[in-house]
C-alpha cells in the first residue's frame, strides 16, 4: 500500500525560511496578464519552484486582491514581486545587468523547450504574455531567446499559467 501524505508530513519550509533561502536565479515577467486567477497561479507556481522574483508589468493586477489570493493561496506573501508600468524599460534594464531574456512565445524562429538545456546563463528572465495577444513584439525584439512549448493537438496555445508550470519546471531542473 502507498499511503497518501498529509499536508503536515510534506516537510515544506516555513514562509520565513522560504524568504531567506537562496533562490534559483530565475525571474518571471508577466506582460499584461488580464486574469486575476492566472496571476494568482503564477505566484503559487513561482513559490513552488523557488523563483527569485516576479515582475508584474503593464495592466497586470497586483496584490492584495481577493481574486488573486484565491489561486495564490498565500504565495503573494512569500514570493518577492514588483510592478513596472513599462515592460520594455524593465527588459532593457535587466539586459544591461547581464540577465538573459527569454520570451515564451510562438514566433518564426524559436528554441523548442526540449532544447533549452544548451542555454548558458547566470540569471534568466522568462517573459509570459497576455492571454490573447501574447508577448509584445517590442519585447520579442529585445529577447535573447524565444522559447516554444511543442504542442500536438488542435489548439494553438496553452493557458498562460499552465505554460508557466511547464516552463518553470524545465528551468528549475537545472538547480535540482
């Protein structure tokens, strides 16, 4: 028999320990995410994968907000975040600091997710786009890489928060 563990048996770090533990050098940038549930899911996923920071850009809503908290389940308190009005200014600033910029998008020239292990970087910022319009073209133009998740069905995209889980796991594996 394989008994399911109770929450208190999972040996998770406390919120205080999480805030002080060394983070993976991964930044997440949200480009005009509309859905408050998606924003909350990003917080929760970034907590799970020990992400350094989330940047909420443009129209992306910020905590505290009841609808964000529904899916974040407290992760807005554990994950460091910052709001920026201009994503282009943020990306330019990060590039000047030597951060690799990777937009998650479908474009003419992409790097498929399964081939990202070849990337060499000390810190990476992963840009996730608006649910309808994706990542802004200006940001695509500034990106060092455009990463695409291969898909084999009839739909053209994944929900952005589902996409985050897939992408962040792939990048987190480097640090496990």
